[in-house]
């Protein structure tokens, strides 16, 4: 999985959260060095991006493997959304 893709997804989520907060909560400018908290850009460390990519890769791989086992037990050669729906609750608890 590409680090650029993960970073783009993170930026999208950060932007949406900032927009939501600005609409529902009054933003207070707090001085942080020469920049204010209001206009400071959110970024991610390259090591954090690598770790995020690896965790997402492992999560998706495990979801596919568990869904495949259920499909195989049912005698189906194709993983369907219902298989994923059945493994997702336990998978989320395991992570």
C-alpha cells in the first residue's frame, strides 16, 4: 500500500474533522510559537505513515483470509460481502 495514498486519506479525514469542529465549536486562537493553533497544518511522521500502511495491509490481509475460510466452508469459490460482514466484528475486536 502506498504511503502517498495513506497520507492523502489522512489529510482528507483531518480536513473533514477540522471543518466539523469549526462549524460546531468556536475556534480559539492559541499562540504556539510564531504560528497559531488555528492555522497550523497537520502532518504525519514518515515512520507513522509506514506503520499505518503496514497495519492496514495486515488488517486487509486478515479480513480476506478469514472471509475466504468462510466462503470455502460454504463451498463457494468467491468471497462475497456477506462473508466479510460475518468476520468483521471479531476481526475488529482482535485488532
